[in-house]
C-alpha cells in the first residue's frame, strides 16, 4: 500500500473524520455548516478537515470570507484503485486456494479407491 492510501485510510479511521467525509459526499460545505451538523466543535472540525486535506481526501477554496470544503476526486480515485486491487488480489488468492483444495480432494479420493 502506498503512503497516500495509508494516510487516507488512517484519516478515515477516526469516526468524526469519517462523518465529515461522508457529509462532504453530499456536497461542498463550510466549516461552520459542518460543525452545526456534527456533535463536535468548530475548531475540532477544522482540525479534522486539516487531516483529511493532508491525506488528499478533501480540497478547500476561499469563497468570500469562508473556506468551503469538498471531496477530492483524485483522493477518491486512489482509494477506489486501492480497494479494487485489494479485492482482486484477495479473490484471486481465494480462487487459487479453492482450486488447490479441489485438486487435493480429487487426488485423495482417487488414491483411496481399490
């Protein structure tokens, strides 16, 4: 796993950051709006957003006097690629093991016949 994906997964390991990430999945939002929707303070939301931004999962832009945050498509794509690779590898290993066990079972059954 690359450092980028590791940072993203680590960032999403925190329930508050995951809640912010999921909320931003519904659309861009300012810190104050996020804080109003979550049971954490505005400074805590800002700190969580900083971690999510460092992990490449969100971006921000100045809109007047506010900073508006949104999901970073490149970060989402990297996570999707990681999980696609992970599941592809895991399923291939499962298929190979099932095939090996089936072959072993066939050999054992053949060897037991008189």
